């Protein structure tokens, strides 16, 4: 690379800084990062060292502030000790050998065991599950724990907030967590916080950016979890954010754009694991220890409920053992023998996940991927599109859920034996930057019910073919590749 000869002391200083930054980047940036991520950052810094290093300082490090790291370690240690004391052992020998090993992996990384005797109900009905959550809160006797990445108080979610207020009036402890930046982006945020201040709900923003109070970190870290626990006996998790289906944005309403979600309602020992994840997040944000003693009542008989389901909660995120969700996902994909069905709104895999998916297809496993026809995020949508050619060449069938809807569900099934549902996308952000929660359910009955959801998606979608994809204009391919590079800057 040729450097211009400076004509002043300032010029020599800038040139010296330029050279030093390039030299330092070569030995520092690749450390502890995926090769693709390291190369993307190196490319940016080598092209424009000073600006590139500033961007890297803001967005290239996932390190959290010391107090948060310490509390997080304390919470994980407490969860591990507490679960060791409880009679929650599930006989893993009843599971296929590969699934046994994956359950052991999940436990070693996330501290939470596989539990049996759970009741599971799938909820693909957006407004219906909001009403169901409100109804459960109205039954609360001791505590309600609510944690959603995006939280908004609008005409759809109002029943949940009103139920929380009624619960506090009965003397129930109601705690609410939501991601600070994620929720601030939704219209009506300030009005919501003012309304919350007038209630007895104990609410806190997660990962707040408050430099004057020592709360500053990489600003695009997010707590992306979706959890509701009532009395430690009933729980919900999945993909839905606590907002109306158009995210309170007029542009979405004009387009008729709504988000399509999948939640699960849970009863049984697994709810205690969800509650432990909430309690760890609450402790990290507040320093307060939450009493998790469950209040057990008579379970409701539901015609579409699945009984005696083994379940395992897998938390992941910065500061936890690296990429728990990615390790579970790839392990399950390599264990598949017949069929894989993936649903992800943002499919931007790293090399390991891409190889797991394409290798499965190449060894004869039937693999399908459900994504939105049109993404709600420009760069992510184009980055995702850059992988379609490799997937189609390998034999993966890609189904495009019709616009203007956004298929925001996050789940997959392996053969007829394992289903995974949760908050995690299949992208590098969810693997490395977001706090996520996933639920693994090795159950034929749950997979059968999930197949019904997948069949509905397929009946509404159109299949993308390799011929149609290769006929796209070159400018689209160019944007796809640029977006793919930016997606690697994790």
C-alpha cells in the first residue's frame, strides 16, 4: 500500500498514527474472534485506520462493565448450586444418545437441567396469547415476572398491563424488565414509562446506556429474551415482543405489515428454570435477590396441551460461556438423520451453522428454511439473501412467507424427536451479542404439533428456486455482499 508523503509535522503525525494502528490491528483484532469477523474488522481498519478503530472501540468489543460481569457470575453460580439441591433429575437414558449428549452440553454451559413432567401448549395466535398471558396474571397469588426485549403499552398489550396493576392491588409482587434501547425505539416509550411510574409495578430497563452513572458498554448489546412467569408455576417464552403486531409504527400500519409469532405456555418444573433466568437478569440489573418459591395450584385441563414433556431451558449471551445457543443448534443439526425444518426471521449464519445446515442437506437430510419474503431490516435482509445461493445449491428448500407479513417466529425441529423454540434468531448477533433464551423439547408429541405450524407456513409461502434467484439483477447481488460484510462486524 502506498502512503502519501506528508508536507508538515501534522501530516507526519497522522501518517505515524495511521501506520501504528494498522500494525496494532493485525496482532490484536483476530484474537478470540471468528476468522470472518476478524477479517471484516481488519478490512475496515486497514482501509481507514482512525475511523475504523473508533468504530471498533464502540462496536467491536462485547465486554461488559465490571459490576455487571460480577453479578452475572454470582447469579449463574447460585443457579447451578440451587439446581443441584433440587430433585429435578430426568432420566436422560430415555432419550436418543445424541440428544443425551446435547442435554449434558446445555447443562454444563447454561447450568440448567433437563426436567420431565412438563405441560406444553403452542400459541401461534398473536392476540390470543397476549390475552392468555393477561388471564394468567389475573390468577397470580405471589409474584409475576415479566421480561420482554420490546415492551410497549398499547391497545393490544393493555390487558397485560391492566392485569399487572390488578395484581399489585392484590398485594402480588410484579416485576417488569425490558431492554432499554430496544423499547425506546418504539413510539410511545416515554408515555409508557410515565404510566408505569404511576403504578406499583417494579420496573427496570435492561442494559441501560447511562455513562454518567458508569453504565456504558458497546451500545448495540441487547437483552432479547421474552419471558413471563406467574407464581413460578406457569410460564411463557418464545418470539413475541410485548407490543401490538405492527410495532406501533404508522409505516407498518399503512403496509398492513404485522409480525407472525410463536409462543409456548408451560407448566411444570421447567417454569422454575425460566424463573431462574428472570431472577438472574433482575439481580444483574438491580442487585436484588428474588424469592423463587413457587405457588402450586391445580393445573387447567386444556384440550390442546401436551403432557409429560421433557424440557430444558438454555440461556445465552455475553458473559455466559460462549454461544450456548449456537453450540446447541449446530449439535442438533449434525444429529439429524431424516428431516430439519428451520424458521428464523434473520438467518445470517456463521461458518459453523452454515456448514451444519448445508452438510445435512448434502448427506440426504430433508432441510427446509422458512423466512420472510421481505425483511423489515434492510441490511439484515440483504445479508441473509447473500446465503441463499449456497443453501439452494446444497439442496435446502427455502420458503418465503408472503409480504407484507414478517415471519418473526424462531424455532426448528429435528427429525420427529426434538423441537427448539425461543427468542434466538439464527444470526451472528443472537449468537454473540444478544442475551437469549431457548427451550429444547425432545418430544415426538411436541414435534407433531410443531409440524402443524410448519405446514401452515408452507401452505402460505412460495418456494424460492435456484433459477429464479440467479436471475436477480447484479446490483442486488452487490448490496447482498456488502451487507454480508457488515453483518460480520460483530
